[in-house]
C-alpha cells in the first residue's frame, strides 16, 4: 500500500497523471478527458511494446492513445487508423514475405516519421511530442523512457521472445514461464515523467494489463519510487472483470507473475503504489479481499461500452483521489 498525505478538494483534482497501456487505457482516457480539462492531463505511456519491424520503429501503445484521443482510431479493431489501407503489406506478402505484424499504410507513415526523427538524433520524447502536435493531441503524452527497452516473454520451453512475437506472431498460444522488461536496469524515466508525478494532485492507473503495460512502466527505475513518494493519491481500475481480462492476454501472463486472474490478483501486483482500486459490479464479493491488501475500494461499472461509461468510471476514480 502506498503511503503519504493528500488534502481534500472541493472539486475534482486539476493536475492529473495517468499511467496508460493501449486499448483499454485509451478508452478510459476518453472518459477522463470528459470530466477534466485535457490541458491538466499528462499521460505516461508504455513503451515496452515498442519494436522495429519492416524498417520502422513502432510504438503501439503511444499510437493507440494518440489515435483514439484524436478521433482517428479504427474503432472496430481498437488500434490502427480508421480507413487505412494495406497496400504495403499486400505487396510484401505477394513477394513471399511473412508480414505477420499488421501495419496500415498511413500507420506505417507515422512509424516511418518516428524512425527518421530518431535517426536524426531526436529522442523518443521529442518524436512523440511532434507526432502529438501533428494529430492535435490536447493532453501531454510522455513515453515512460527514451531508452531502448523491450518487454520479453520467457516461454515454458525456455525460449525468450519479444512480447509482440508472443502476442501477435504466436497469438499467445505458448505457455509462459516469466516476463521481464529488457534493458530496464539501464533505463531512466523520460524527461518530465518524474516531475509530472511529483506535481500531480491525482494519479490514475488505467485498466491496462498489470504485467506488460503498467508493470513495464513501473520497471523503469525511478518511476515506482516517484509514485510511492508522491503526496497525490494513486487510484487504479481493475482490468480483470469476473475472473477474465476485458481485453488482451492478462490471463496468460498474471500466473507467470504469481498472481491469480482476478481483480484481487491485479490489485496485488500494484499494491505498493496504490491507495485505491475500482472493481466491477460483478466482483463486488471481492471488495473485502482488496481492502485486506490495505486499499480503499470502490465498486462501479467498469465496462466502457460508451464514452459516457468511461467518463462515469473516471469520475469514480478521481473522486477516490480526493480524500482518504
């Protein structure tokens, strides 16, 4: 359980930091931006999923957040740009190449622009800021680190593969022994990350995979410490509802991290940085178990079928940050 002090507020906190993964986080963030000003929000995005393929640097979670919050996302898939074409991939496959990672043509253009910026000496933070400006993203989006890191999955047979190969290439079919963030030991928080956490009046953890989204952010030295030192209350939302992930493969990875696939298990993985946790209505019977971890608990509708659902959920979490 995180400790610290936090003043009560007459209104929702004005300076918000949100730790975010991909699809679930982006949908949650749409709700956050409905109840607070985008100018008051800083998003710290997961870059453990980043990798190079087809000659470009792909930042899946940063792009999902950017596309979603600027209305460009392919809503059906939850990633990629709406109406994008696949001429590039079609040609690669026609030439006999195994183009297993889907990247639309315009999406490829964004990744190519990022790659060229990095090759010219820009940091990932610089490139992210320029892409954010190009799309008109109102809140500030920061990568968790500018250093090259990558989420690695160690399979039961001992093979060590990048998360994207495990998740997309192999469709999460292989049993998993462990997960770790490659390069974490020598990485540092990106510029502005620690300062944003220190100056926040509220910190939210989006309903993202606790192992390979939030867990990777916390694996960057200095971020976990900044969260535990902050006087702001930290409130998360469970990505596990009724014993299953709302989206993704958390059920495949949480056991490898030593946690059961429940709302309690998700809270357990983050308990040292949390003050409060929101669980779904169907998991109301688990509220006492979450409280036993030393956390405040709210029970609410966490399934975000509409932006209004997301806004209501964000308000519940933000209200929990106001007082002990």
